[in-house]
C-alpha cells in the first residue's frame, strides 16, 4: 500500500446498522406527581432572597 491508500474492507457503511431500540429513551424517567415545599417565607421574601443570591454571584464573578 502506498501513502494515503487504505483497505476498502476496513471501511463500511454504518447507516444500515442502526438499532432503533437502543436509542435514547427521553421519557424513561417521566413521572406524574406533585412537588411541594413548606416554608414560612412569602413569595416576595423568596424572590428578594433570590435577587440577593444573584447579586452575590455577580460580585463573585467580577473578582
């Protein structure tokens, strides 16, 4: 074999080797249920805390 040549038997067409049953199953972990959180803080207090956390994160990124 010369430079740049290859054995065609090593090359194959993988387009026909697709196994559709092996693909990603995006809904494998879906569930129907409810999530709830118990807190004494109001929505306004939680939104204010989130804003404070974001401000702190922005300050840390500026350093």
